[in-house]
């Protein structure tokens, strides 16, 4: 099984997200990430879904998505030429001045940004592909990760 990425344009209406998620859960597939937001048209939302499946299951899911009444268009972005990004906020322990200095160095080297400094922690913001996000997590893990909030993948096909 591999990770696949589906982009679905859907009507921006109550219950559409639940129906799409239900389609996956009814077939026993876990959604690894799901990001939904309005498009340039406030009546249309784009859903970016990352799930694990094989090719046969992927085809079945795409057909079932296309049958849902509020789905406008479904695109399989797996392996396609597209731009994809994630956003992460990571709250990291920073008890000492030396720890803060080292965290700042890591953040700067990754092109990330410190968005909040507390008495005992710093919150880091980063956008990038999955590999960049995972690399940042691993670099700050030794300092003690207190919390993570991660959006999951959003993607647009290149033309």
C-alpha cells in the first residue's frame, strides 16, 4: 500500500465533509490527512485527502467520490506534477538561554520562524513539503516537543 493524494472540489455546503469522510471510513481506510478550505469561489471548497491504499482501492474511492452529489471534480495528484505544502506549529521546551540559542539556530537553518516565546517554551512555524516538516520535527525533538499542530498536505496541480 502507498500514500495517495486526492484533490476534490466540492460544494461548500453543510454535511459534505461528513459524507466524504464517511466514504473512507465505510471501506475501512484511514485518512492520514485532510485539509479543507474555500477556493476563489466561496461556494466551492477544495479538499485535499491523503490516505493509504493500493491502486485498485484508489480507483474505487475516486469512482465513489465522483458519485457523491456535492462533488464537482476529483483529481488524483499522486505522483502528479503539483505543488504541495504543509503548515506546522511546534511548541518546544526552552528552559535555558543556551537551549533557546540552539533552537533559534535550528529554526534559522531550516528557514522556519519563531512565532511565540514563552517563559518555558518557544513556538515554531514552518511551511514546506512533508520531508522538510519531518526534518524540523527531528531536529527539535531533543529539546522536548510539548505540542504539535499540523495541517496536513494541501496541493494544486501544476500546469
